[in-house]
C-alpha cells in the first residue's frame, strides 16, 4: 500500500537538490545509477550520457556563466532537468519490483524525455 505521504517525500527529494550545481547533480545521478535495482541498463546508459556532459561542463566556470542571462537561463533549465532526472534514477533504486514492472514503459519514456530536454 502506498503511503499518503509519498508525494511529499518526492517533493522533498527534489527540493533537497535546489542550489546544487549541474556537475554535483550529475555526480549524484551517476552514484544513484550504480545502485539501481530496476532499469539498470537505462540508468547506466543515462549516467554515461551525463558523464559526457559533465566532462564538458567541468572546464567551464559555472559561477561566471551565471552572471550572464544568455548562459544563466539555459544552465537553470539544465539543472532543473537534472534534478528531475535524479528523482527518476533514484526511483529505480527505491521502488518495489511490482511498481517498476507496471510502470516500466513509462519510466523508459521519462529517460528518453530527459535526454531530449538536456540536448
């Protein structure tokens, strides 16, 4: 049985990531992907994709990019997608087998949507 407090827990997980930069969130997603119990292949492929993006972001000075509206807005959108992606990958670690089995195709679609939003 699902707890009536489950949606509040989901919001709490996402809000805990507010204020973290993209590189930190990507590192957290990669760690979560290693612990995925379900959709391991999707989680790890997504983590590899994000690792490539992280390698591109590392040499940039993100705090400097925040000073300009031309780069600040896309960076904010990227971080928003990454926060939601962290929740998605974490759900593959925390959810029960029957839940993930029933929602499997939806979760796969969420991975594809996240990749499209990041691109």
